C-alpha cells in the first residue's frame, strides 16, 4: 500500500481516480431500489387490508431482513459477487411481484381473514402467495436492498450516509406510480403488479451487469482524506466513530439495543400507517404518505449534518407521535356510524393532513436511526461500524498520539 494515507485516528485510505461510471452506478442502484418498493408499500396499501395480507406482509419483512444480512456478509468478504447477487434478486423480486398480483385479489375475494397466523397457507392461493411473495419475494428484495446500499457506500466513502439515504428513499417513493395507477383503476391492481414485476426484472438485471464494489479502502483522489477527517464542523455536529466496532462489541453497549428497539417499533408503525391511510379510501393521502416516507430519508441526512443527529431524531419522534394522533382522529371520523359522503370526505381530509407528518417521520426515523447507530461511514473492506459513545472518549485520547502516515 504505497499510496496509503492515514488520518489523525489512524484510519487508512487509498486515494485513486474517480471512475467515469460512478454516477451511472449510483443511478442504477437508485432505480433498482425503486423497483422493489411495491413489494412493501404497494402491497401494504393495496393487498394487506385483510388478516391474511397482514400475515404475508409480516413474513415478507422477515424474509427481507433474512436476505439482506447474509448477502452483505458474503459480498463484503468476496464470497458472493455483486452481479450474481443482483441477478438472483431480480428474479426473486419479479417472482414476488407477480405472485402478489396473481394471488392478492384472490385472497381478498376468498375471505381469508387470517383468524390464525397460518391461515394464509391453508388455501391454494395463500400457499402460492406465502412462498412466492412473502418468502422468495422478501429474499429477493433483501438481496437488492443490501447489495445496492453496499455498492453505493463503497463508491462514496466521503459521504456514504447521504448517498445511501438517497437510494433508500427510492425504496419508499418507488411505489407511488403503482399506487396512483391502482387508485385510478382499482380493478387493474393485478395488472399493475405484473407490470411492476417486468420493470423490476429489467432494471435490476441491468444494474447487475454494471454495478461493482469499489476496491478496499478506496477514496476519491479529489478529496483530501486528512482534511476531511479534521473538518471542525463535521466533528462537532456529526462525528465519525472513533474506531471500527464489530457487531458483538456494539451489542455490549447501550446504544445499539436501544436503537434496534426504536427502529423495530418505527418500522412497524410506518407500514401500519400505510395500511390505515389506505383504509380511508384517500389514495392521494396514501401516495403522499409513501412519497414523503421516501424523500424524507435523504432530507434527514442533510438536516442531521446541519443540526446534529440527536436533535433531528427527537424532532422525528415528535412528528411520528403527532402523526399517530392525527391518523387516529381521521380513522375515528371515517368509521361507522358516521357514514355518508360528508363523513367520508372528512376522514379523507384528516388523513391527508396526517400523511405529511407521518410520512416525514416514518421515513426519517428508519434511515436516521441507522446512521445514528453507525456513527458515520463504514470503511470499505472492514467489518460493520457502530457508534459506542462511551468508548469514543478513550479512543480519541489514544488516537491523537498517533502520527500521520
């Protein structure tokens, strides 16, 4: 490592020219993330109104997590290529969307209310949906989500959180076209999911051909890593982690378990609110909620850079709580016995008022919480990073004594 540079904390960088296709790789990853959005938010809004749909959605979320974590582990260690992972993700995501389109309306028509957790698997369409959408579709979405985030963060090490926030935002608002289509023509929901399946296979397959990881420890040569590491404003507002923390080390701190609990609850609330707003019949409010859920993720990163993670996180929690109150008021006003056009309109209007607050909070919390947990960029080629504030003060004293290489 002849060209290696060390910053004041001893972290190693290998500056090299920025490849000409870095921007193209970013947009391909952005497009791939957008195409898997209907698997979560599209399904939640259109097909999760019954108990069977809720169970399938819960299994899908578990499948997504089960696919993302192993994929990240294998890709980071070079045991699974980006192309192969995304090719598998394209096939499985397309299969999941097709299964949702072909079986979702059938489950609702069959009246599977989900009296038990295994109710969806009893009937034929339910079994197809369980295997095709929930299990395989969730696994495919996890592959795409994890690999695209890893590729983008490796090519933008100077601001990985902001760049990854942009592509995860696409995972939120990517379902808006499908929701608009289904809202205008409810009978076309199966066709909308089938078209989404074709688009997903095409876009993710294209991304699989062009995306690749950056070399280990790569750093753009137009940014001085030592100056970047010593930026006073960034160190004061959004400091990097003092060292690389492996997962077992992070679990021994108080920060990671607390944030994991917050993220789990916020994620459940975010999806549940999409289902609730969809139940009011106001598709404009649903589309607004999902769109803000996505766009707020990138906005959150900019706000955290300006005001600090803790302040923004506190504001997000407040907005999330306010959104729940507004949604509760909207659903109460829209519920029987207050029926009729005026009552329905009142519920839709209040849902529209709640959607901006709820969408902003849900989207921000899901991403900002991850960044608050990681405490800054994860250096390519190393294990995952988590912030452990009680370790940082001691590490800073030791690292200040190191000489720059």
